[in-house]
C-alpha cells in the first residue's frame, strides 16, 4: 500500500489517514481497522469516536500528584484507605499504571513528567520537582520512594531529588535493581548482574 | 497489564477499552494510543473521533459493483476514462484496493462479498452473483476476469461463475498463478511450482 493509494471512498480514505497518524499503525493496519469499524453497529462506532473526544476534552491532571484524573484530585490521592505518608516518585503516567498493576503498593504517587536530561533540554524547572518539595514541606510524608528508570538520566534525577529532599525528616529509598525474576542468569547484562551481587540480600524462604 | 487494570481516570479507562476492541490491539498498545491522543490538540482529536463516526454513518455501497462508496455509484464505476467492457470479479473491498494499487488495471470491478464456502454456510445466494449475471445480460461486457484467491473455495466459486456466465458472449479469464516475482524457487510450494511449469509462457524480453 503506497502513500498515494486512491480509495473509492473519501470517507474511507479519511479514516485510514486518521488511523495511520497513530504511532505504530501503518497504512495497511489502518485500512484493516477502518474496514473493521464498518462492520460494527452505528451506535458502537459513535461510541468509539466520542470516547476519544471526551477523553481529550474532559481530562484533568491531579492537583496533588499530577497523575491523569477526571477530577481536581485523582482517585488515588483521594482514596483514604491508601497510605498518605508514602509517596512514590515516577517519571510518567504509564509508570503509575505499571506499579498499580503489581498491587504491591498502597501509598500515593508523584508524577514528575520526565527526568532531567540536558541532551533533550529538560532541566529541573521543566519537571514537577517544586511541587514535590512543597508536598515534602507539609511534614505529612514519612518516606519517598524514587522509582525512576535505572538510566543515566534517571540516576541524575534521583541524585538531584535526593539533594533537594535531604533536609527533610523523610526516608528516601529507591526501587531494587537486579536480575529480573524468571530470567536466566546468562542472559542478564553484566552491569545488572554485578550490581545484584554487590546489593545481595539475605536469603529468605517465601 | 491485566484485564482488571484500574485507571485513575474513567475517561482513560474507556478510551483504552475502545481501542482494545480493535482487532490486533492489546491493552498495552491501547493505552499507548490513548496517551498519544492526550498529547494531540483538541481539534485533532475531535477530527479523529468524528472521522470514524462519519465513515460509519455516511458510507454507501456502489449500486453497480458493490464496492464501498460515498455515492450511489462509486468513483471507479462512474469514471468514464475507465474501460467499462472489462469487469474484474473480486472477493472483497481490500482486493479492489490491492488491484488498484498495481496501477495495471483500468477496467471496472464486481465485489462478490465472499466466496462460496459450504463449510462456513456461504452459498451462491449469499454473494452478489445474481447482480453479476445482470451486468452480463446488458451485453456491454466483453471480458470478465475472475480474480478470486487460489484456494479451494475460490476455485469452486470460479467454476460456479464460469458455468453461469458461459452462455454469454463474454471472454472469461482468471489471474495468472505462479511463482511470486522476487521469490527464490526453492521456497515456492510444490503445487505452485508444478502449476507454473505446466502453465509456462513464451519467453519475452520486457
């Protein structure tokens, strides 16, 4: 399928064009998706289209943690059953979802909106770092977990945050790095394997 | 990402649900697409959603060839520069697009809407075969090209159509089957290779 494919219907052509604007969707897949929609009921397709319009027009970001939200304060921040004394700092919304999926964490979050990356022109002022300091200043937080990616930029950001947060009586921790569970040792990269030996933990029977 | 993933936003959850209804789109991809839409302008997303609604509500099928169309007679059938004496019979709309993309065909089409397949309960009456006979009866058609898939069902349908069309003074042809251009002989299946030897063509310098 070439870029100048002529469709017998302008409507179909438009639908293919819109689908192929999405990341990872080529012209061929876009056509398959458009033809799929044609086989659905009018109500279903109306619902399909309007869902995205509603998402874009009505979405808000939580005033507290900057997570995506339908309200001024998100469901997680306003959930009184959660531990408001622990805050997990993450790079973006996906990371909140990933951690929520583990069902291992019952504290709150703070979405930075990125990591410090001079190469990409992203400095501390571009991230929600001041807002994190303000949350720390309230004195309600006992522990801040830095859950940024173990990359150069993530480590830089961790170090910057640690320096900024050190003056508060708050425990600062980072997520454990090591061999992925279920992975063969021989396929682990040597830096991870080396670190996992240095940071070995006492053997426990689960 | 599990099926009961809790999103902090119902709007986001709905968008992910709608995307993952599409064929070949899982929850993870659906989330990536929904977050992508959030980064686009409100106008773009409005346009995105409304395009599919318009497609579904306003699409028509050509009265002549049953191809997808914005009007009662499609752009191909109403194009006077095309050769109206040749009709290419195809299974579905995708096949029209595929053949159009080759830019080698300037005749008209007839979309059957499937092939005869007793296993799937599809008989001749479920397909646009009567309409093809009616087109043949007008006496305007000189050649009908059967361009169905070279499968058991396609061959059955070819045979059925040939029997129905034999009484007209119309040349009936089928698309050439053989080794794909650019393919190595050793990877061709033996039935295709065998047929391509039987149906060998005189050598021509292009």
